[in-house]
């Protein structure tokens, strides 16, 4: 096992990694920007190093500064958390060439999954279901028209270097294709430095369901169930849960087995998430893979009893899956996570500043992952997530009623948060009946305009 690792991240996920390290007896080094001097990740780490000014580009994303801090403090490995450098294959490569273990997959796997159209073809080859669409990159408008004709409208153009919803265009008829093709191409080229596009059949009202996997370095990959992530706004998830009410044991096993063989073939190592769209008939279709620990990993932890972050560190240190998971994985009960953001709950505009009161709920089946505290300051430079409220119950209904009462008992004053929004969603009839898709929030906000 490592003696000391660095956490190249901030906020709640930096604390989450510190928790895992403390339990494993691993010493920790925090890095922080000038805006995060008084952050809890700095306080709870064994050592801390300032790596630059507030803006992420000059601190948390500054690879030379992060690597220098790792060398000065003699750490053996770096945990990247989520966001920031977590899916940067070049960073993973620099780590390895500097003799530092990157806690995540090898660079070539991160690179493959970062090219969405290549990832799609790799999954197809291994028998994981994908949507009808182009094979590889579409070079010209004419080629786009041919594929669209074959697939049938509506279709969606996506940026191969994109992901997470950026640079997409829905095309409903042939006459719209030329303009939208050029627009998507220019947008992708400007945003990602790569204008490559691919095409898929467009699903109007999909559910977003993702599978968690863990791979060791010895060719073994296990699927550890799914998460339902359809409650989102502008591609930002708001509520996640596990398991999905739309997945039965047969489908879970079938998709899980396909993913295990496919990712074992690819040489997948460490934690990963495979995103699917579920169509109106309940069929799953692969869309993309995330090669990091996800924000919503706690709901999987709550229903399996696994510690995914400890697992990541053990795997990076050379443990086999047999050593990391020493029993059969079973899904027990139901778990829900509400993302508490420092935002105005109706306008969704960022709300930075000093927190004056901070009271977190507790009690049976309640977990709070946060780095916020009373009198602490939420800086304006970073992601607006300030806490994750997670509940577990024997079934979905119990998890929802726990969430409802926990939200009532969560007090944050001094800044605006999404807590009032979550309280209202918990009362929504469709939500309570698990009747939703990725358009849920649009409908919900429309209906609740006057509240
Ligand atoms: C789609 C789609 C419909 N059909 N692909 C958005 C995020 C990115 N990961 C994929 N996204 C979508 N891809 C096809 N073929 C609809 C979306 C989509 C979406 C997906 C998941 C969660 C929320 C979403 C909100 C709008 C659109």
C-alpha cells in the first residue's frame, strides 16, 4: 500500500478521498489555490501546498505546479477526483513518466474513451448495444445526409471530442442538415480543437442510466449495478438514485456481463462509468464512458456497502478485485442523492459568499458529503456543488421520505442553495412515482413557475 498520496482536487471530493486514505492508513497531501487557504481539505490533509492563484487554470489545472508539489512532498500516487485533471490523458501520462501512480485508468484507455465515436465503435464490436448511427467520423454534409437517410430522422450530431452535452445538434429533416452540420462542426472545432462529428438516432425522451464498473490491473472487471440520473437541468445532474426502477435483475445481469467482457478486453483499470440512454421501450443504448469516480458514486456505495474510493486506491496500489471485493455484490434497498449547489434555486445563477449558518441533517440512513462549514466562504471560481445529501432506505419510498425530512433539517444561510428546489421535487407526484425522463425538470420548472 502507498505510504502517502496527493489529492489533486478541492471541495467535497478532496475530503472524500482524505476519508478513504485515513481509513487505509495512507498519509495525504492537499494542493490548494489562494482562494482555498481556509478549506477543510487543507485542514484535514497531513500536508498542504499552495499551487497558485484562485483561477483553476492557474492552480488545479496547472500540471507542472501539481507535479512539482507531488515531487517536493514525495508522494507515490495522485488521486484526481472528478472534473479538473481527472480525464486528462496527458496528465496521467506525465504522472507515470514522473514515477507517480495515477489513480485511474492507463492513459491510452482515457484517450480512447475521450474520443466518443471511437468508444462507441469499441463497445459495438464487443456486443454492447449502441444506437443506430454513423460508423466513425462523418467527413462531409453529403456523408451526413446518407447516414441520416439510413438511420431515419430525427438524428443527432455529436462532437467526437465532446461529451456531457456540449456541441450537439438535433436534425429533424434533410433540409436542416447542411446548416446544422456546419454549425456543429465549427462549434466543436472552437470548443475542443477538433471538429470531428458522428451521428446517432435521436431519442426524444430518454432516461439517463449509468453502470458503475471496477477493473483491476489483472484483466478482471466487475459491473456493480446502475444509477438513474435522469433528473438534470442543462446537462447538470440534480438528483441521482440507485437502483433504477426501470432495470430488473435480468437486464442488469445482461448489460453487466457485456460490459465486463468488453472492458476486460480493452484493459480497463480502476473505477469507471458507462452511460446509457433508455428509450421509450425500455431498451438501453450505450452513449459514452466516463473514466473517473463520479459525483454520484455514493448512491452505489449505499446500496452495495462498497467503498468505491478505497477500492480505487487499493487497485492503484496493485490489489486484485478478489482482494478488494471479498464477497458477492448485492443491491440492498434504495439510495437517493440530492446535489446541493450554491445557486439561486429558480434562476440557477451562482451564489458565492460567506455561509453564516450551516446545519447538516443526520439520523438513520442519512449521509452528507461536504466541505462546507459555518463562517466558511464559497469562492466564485469553481463548480457550485457545496454538498451532497444522500439517503438510504429499505425501498425507494423510505429513501424519498428520509430525503424529504433531511432536506427540512438542512439549514444553509448566507448564500442561496438548491435546497428549496429539492424540497419541492420530493413532493412532486411524478417524482414520487418514479415517472420521469431527461425532460422532467423542464416540465417541473414550467409547472412551478409561480412558486
Ligand atoms: C442523446 C439524446 C438523445 N438521443 N443522444 C446529452 C448529454 C450527453 N451525454 C448525451 N446527451 C444526449 N444524447 C441521442 N442519440 C439526448 C441527450 C440528452 C440528455 C442525455 C442524458 C441526460 C440528459 C440529457 C438532456 C438532454 C439531452
